[in-house]
């Protein structure tokens, strides 16, 4: 049993001829790579090849993955997209912030050409979105809110009051009764965060 060696996501660990790929690893082009950031363990089985596995360090950062539902906060919007900060993956809070982009065409599933970003999100909104691709080197994830369950879950009105959804595309301020357009999420109970 060897001491634990920290390894990075995607790090080449050893040749596939000298070990078997265990949990947290994958084999490609005759080598074993780490599929998560954590600590490498090599365990020798009786007579066979040792098994290399990577154990996630409890402190290591969870990374958004394609298909993951994330909770994010809208930072800025323009006519083409909304920029967000990803705060949670599922119900797990992130230690550091990841940036994401929701493009106009990924806001909803129907009538994509008629979508207007400012009628869907506003800065400060809390949005449920799904990761559709792991963006560029700036760790800018591409997100989608095209499903009914995805979209704005918390929005504040001009008066600073949390608005109430009144349809899939509108929210209303309970104090002033002003209505605002939003791409409203039909929230599934498991995603509600207090």
C-alpha cells in the first residue's frame, strides 16, 4: 500500500500494461489517466496487476459536469446571452465560483428566435440551469434553461421584494403588484434551496 499521491484531473498515472484501471480512472491510448482530482492509490492484488484508483480528496473541488443541474446567479446580461456565477452543483455548494453563460438560443425549447434575454433573466436572479458543455480555458461553462424545470427560481423586484411566479414567463412583486417577464422554472421540490 503506497502513500497517497495527489493527482490532477486528466493526469497520466501509468502505463496500462503495469496496472489495471480502478475507480476514478480511465484508460486511453495504453495509459491510465485520472478522471478526477484527488489522491492516487495503487493496490497490489494477489499475483495480478496492481489496481490504480483515484480517491477524491474530501477538500477537492467538485466540478460541474455535462448534464449536471446547477444553481447560478445572473451577473450581467446583453442581447445575446446572460453571464452567471455557478453557486451549487445539485445541492452541493461550491467553494470557488465557476463562470457560466446562458446563450439566447439555450434559454427555452420553443420559439428560440423570439427569445429576448432581458425578458428572461435580470442581474441578481437565481437560476436553475443544466450544463451543456464545458466551455473554454476560462472555465466558462455553457448552460441551458430550455427544460420546464429550469429557469429563474428567485428574483427580486425593483422594490427589493422576492417576486412570486404567476406564469411560466412572468413574476409579480407582492408589494407593488408590478409584473416582470422571466423564464420561470417550474421548480421540482428536490432543487428548492432554503
